[in-house]
């Protein structure tokens, strides 16, 4: 089995700032982007576009 390489990219979850549900999973480069990621995305629970904030690292 091949070893997983440890690169600069890490998986993160995006959480809705209003209803606090995690809706999206994405990747970010931890070396070039050190601040917390904030994106405007559609939330199915709220049924509107809201600010989604980086939640935590996923494995």
C-alpha cells in the first residue's frame, strides 16, 4: 500500500455561520493561506446564500 504524502494542502469543512451546519468540504493550502477561510455559499438548511466559515481540519 502506498504511503500518503504530506503536502501543503489540507481538507477543511465549511460551516454555515447562521445555522451552524457543515455543508461543504474543500481543500486549502496551509502555507499560502494562513487565515481562516470565509466564503459565501448556498445553505440548504437556511435556503439562502450565507457566509460559510472554515471549521476544522479533516483527515
